[in-house]
C-alpha cells in the first residue's frame, strides 16, 4: 500500500510526507477513520515512506529493499498488534500473522468484518489481550535490523485490554530512538484516554462525492450488478469502501441490515407478541457489535425516512430498497415520532453496552416502537 493507493486525503498525505522529509517525525500518532475508510492503508503507506531509501516527492519509490519488504508485509522492523479471537488463553497476534498479511494484501480499504471472517470468528468479539505486552517488550529489546525507523502498528486500539494500554503508556511517552508508534482506530473515544492524550491525531475526512465517483469510474471491472457510480458515491456518506461495495453490488452487510429493518417495521405494524418474541430472539443471537450496528442503522433510517417526507433528495441517503420502505411509510414518520424512536433506540444501545439480557432488550424495544408508531399507522390506515 502506497500513498497513491489512498483516494483523496491530499492535505494529510502532504503533512505526513513533509514530516518524513524534514526528519520531524512524531513518535506516536493516532489515525482516526471509519471502518473501510482507509486509515490503516494510510498509516501503512506512511510507515513505508518513512523507511524508503529513495523517497519521491509524493510517494515511496517501490524499488528499494525496504519497499520490497513492505510489499510482502514482512518488514523486520515493522511489528503489528491487532484484535484476535481468544482460543486458548495463550494465543497471540503473531500466531495469525499469515492471515493478517492476507488481509493487508486486499488493499487499504479493508473492513473489520473481513478480519473476523478470516479468523473464523464471525459473530464473536476480538480483542488485543494484555499478554501481548511481553511480546512487545521482547521485540523492542532487539537491535534494529535496518537503519530506518522501527514501527509498531496497532490496529483498533479501542479493542485493547486496559492492562495492556497501561503497559504501553511508558513506551508511548518515551519510545526508543527512531521508533514510531502508529495506532489506527475506528472509535477514537474508545481508545484509552491516557494514550490518546500522548499521541498526535490524524483524522481522515469524508471523501467528496466527486472523488469517490471518479475512483469508481476508474475501476477496470465496472459496476457489475450494483448501483451506478453517482448513486453509490451519494449513498456512501464519504466512505469509499461503502461506495465500492454498493457499486459492485457486494454489500452483504447492507442487505442484512435492510432485512432486519423490514422485519422490525413489519413487527410494529402487525403488533403480534409471538412475532415480536421470535424476532427479539433472532436479534439476540447477533454479536454485541452487530446488535449495536443494527441499532445505529435503525436510528439513521428513521432520520432518513423523516427527510424523505420533506422531499429533500440531496440530503437523503437511501438505497432503492430503503426508498421503497420510505415511500410505504410516507407521512408516518414525523419529527415527533423520530425523537421518540431515537430515545428508545438510545436506551436499547445503553442496555446492550451494559450487557443487559439482549432478548429482553429487543423484545422491550419492539414493544415500545410499536406503541410509539401506533397512532401514525392508524392515521395513515397502515394498520
């Protein structure tokens, strides 16, 4: 992964390149970007550029020995930490390095779900465990293999156990000579505050629709059975990976969320306790991360449905299936309803975060949404 593989983000690239060329390299940086937004790819391109022996004005050379090793994701002075599934109580990130390199080889816009799939842990939670601290200490006790920078790259530090975060504190404050720590997060506030305060933050910005559309149109394979480039760029909310999946018709996660949305709305319309109970049990079987993602999606959809009623297409981000649902519910989703629904969804999110029994949470949520929507349904003769 090189800087030219990252779409847009020109100002950030220029600042990173300037820091390397001037030799003023922050010892610890936190790259912040949404899932699939390219933050990991940008951090990797920066690590490559730092160690390239024939740097260009805009990118690494791609020919020097360091660049060749970075091409294989196996540079000796580049160490990785990333979430893994706890299988034995002793397993470490380095045990699955071949899988990690497989993930990196897919390009800069990888997603967390892809990593879970490679680990065989779909529906499970992955973490960075405290036992990794001893491994890091061992790595940093060795002499550097080359004359460049030693890089510790940590992906998703928000999934790090607090004990490890505390161990890393001294390393972040006083790293060894020519050592750079790059952390890549999708949830900035989830990173240990004492670590955040000691790192320079690099925040990726949402891409402009024109940037995304141009990148999609440059793809050799075209859109297949997906949306056209303009629509995909509009629906992406500035996230290239979201746009790419929509463009190619490969957004499996989006299809799953849309099915859950349809089932939840159908249950509120039918108002049958047995149907609600079956749905609540099904949603409870999702992982905590999937449950939170669903609740966030439902909140966004109700806001989008409200905007749809106001006939503001430029502010609407709906797929064709979501548009069909919005048309069916037209005039049901008022500002008052949206506020009431968001309160219920926010309560459900807090309960899930607090590990309340998810079957109870979702059954109660569906009951409450049914009550909040009842008057609108009756007024529009939907029920």
